[in-house]
């Protein structure tokens, strides 16, 4: 994003008139004077700025603060240091018009940032800040980030600033911050843990995060991947130049944008990342293939455009899951060794085969049919097997009902016989007479 390109038609990037004339136009609040930039060492205006006194810096800050049309301030190429920055911002404590602040490639430290804090806190229209190539280090970054927490800033560039550690308060993140560039610092796992706070939660609006040439390793990538699992805003992530990221770390990023293990896993992958830059050429090729369909989407697709988003996600499934050679390459990288069709409900196989035929032709359809044949036959055999088991159970039920009746009849016969003996209740007459003969008169 180039937030510093909002110039009037009669001005170039740098001052063409004399520096004195530029200052006078700012003092007059000239509505056509929207950009102040002395340029580089070859410009006369630059050399005039180099000779400015402390008092002139202080007066310039006052003039800028009072101006209501100036939108861009660009001082670079070593013009600023801690001293003159402190005088510039002594009176420049707020601005109602400044939107773009370019202070890159200078010679100030965290002390210079400290001088800017009141301005950063009170300039409600500020959209872009670049302090790249200044030795502000971690202290300066954390101080600045806290100062911007209530601002409307969109983009922040702090490349090559000697930053080693970050402190990001989840409750005080600039609510419109969308793009952050932290290239060529010393961001490590701890820094990734802090940056993850900008990506987590349903309210994240981060669109790009550039982290080239830092100290990020696989653990840091794991933290970022975890934060991006449910993120629906970040479209650009650049982690090139981090030599501590191994092949495994790059594969984690590939799996983030296309988990090839199952179709459901692909559907649940991150579909928002449109540009994901890594050093590994092989992984980069597959990442590009997985995100290529996303490139057709313009930034800021309305949330109501659900049908378009669904079509893009289905495109990823068709191109990477239902093409045999492409899926084989993804599967080999991600350590997936089963066929995609082996985990599809057989009832839906005809629909997937129709998609293969439509998008990839009969050659791929033939390969797919060979792969799913066993699944189809196993489905038929199982159905027949179930029918046979049902018939067998029916036969067994009949047998056991018959056997039950037979056993019940036998049981009733035994019980009837036992009942007859007991019902007699007295001894036979012959036994009675014999016992009577033994009785004593």
C-alpha cells in the first residue's frame, strides 16, 4: 500500500521550489501545498534543511501543527537525529491534516521516538508511519505501538530498526491497523507469539505482515500457523530470509493453506492468504498452486458474497484433491499415504467422479475409477453380505421359535408327571395292611 502518494497535481515527490518558498506556503496554509519533502542530498532543499537551527526546527513544527492542508511529511536520508527531532516535535504535538509520515533512513533512536509520542497519540488522521532504517530498537517500537493504540493508523513500517522483542497489548491494538512491515530485524519465537495477537480473534483486520530476514524458526512458524487457522483477514505473509525455518516449517505453511489429508481438511484450510512467500522453491510452487485461485478475488470482498467465496474454495478442492498427479505431490510433501477416495462416503463417489470428468477429462476419470473400484465393489459386497445376514437371522429366528415350543412342551410334561405323584396324598391299601400287622395290640 502506498499511502504516501496523495499529492496534488502540481507537485512532484520532492520539493522543486526553494525550501524557503515551501515553508512560506505552509505558513500561509496554502490549500495546494499538501506535501513537504526536502528530497535527497542532491536537492538544494535538502542542503537547506541540513543547515536549519534548533529554533527553525521548532518553528517548523509549529507551522505544520497549525496547517490544515498538509497531508504528507517526508524527511529521510539522514536529515533527522534525536536532537532536531526533539525540537521539531516540541510544538508539533498534533495535526488535523497529516496522514502520511515518512521518517525512514535517518539517525534517531528510541529517544527520538519518545519526542514523537504526544504527536502520535493526538494525530487522529494519521494513516501511515514509516520509521524504517532507524535504530529505534525494541524500546522505540514498543513505545510507538503503545502511543498509536487509539489512532486510526492503517500501515506501519519499521524495517531495519534493530527490534528484538515486541510487546503487544491485546486490549490496545490500533483498531484499524492492517499492514505491518518488520523486515530485517531480530524477531524470534517470542516476537511471533506477540504478533499472533494481531491475528487471533474474530475482530482481526490485518491484511499483510512482512517478516523477511528475521530470526524466526519452526516454533515461530508453528505459532503463526496456529493463529492463522481461524483468521479470515490476512492476505499477505512473507517469511523469506529466515534461515532457521526448516523444510518442516515450510510444510506447516503449505498445510495451512491446503491440508491434503482429506477433502474436509482442505475445506477447513485457510483460504484467505493470497500471497504466502517462503524460501523453499518446491514448497513455494505448491503454495502458489493452492492459493492461485484466490488471486482472482479482489481485496475486500463483501461478507455477503458467500457464493463467490464458496466457488473459490471448491476450486481448491477440484484442482488439488481431484487431480491425481497434483494430489500425489501434495501428499508426498505432507506425509499423506492414503487415497482421497478411501475416506469419501461411497454414496457420494458418483458426484466426485462427475467433477473429475468435467474439470480434468476422461484420462483423470479413468485413473479415479481405478482407484475407487475397490471402494465401489466393497460397497456392493457389503450390501449383499448384509442381506445374507438378515436372511440367516430370519432362519435362525424360526428355528429357535420352533425349538422353544418343543422345550416348553417337554417341560410341561415333566411338571404334569410330578404333579400327579404329589396329588395322590395317601399310601396304597396293601402298604397300609402290612404296616398294621406290625402294630402292637
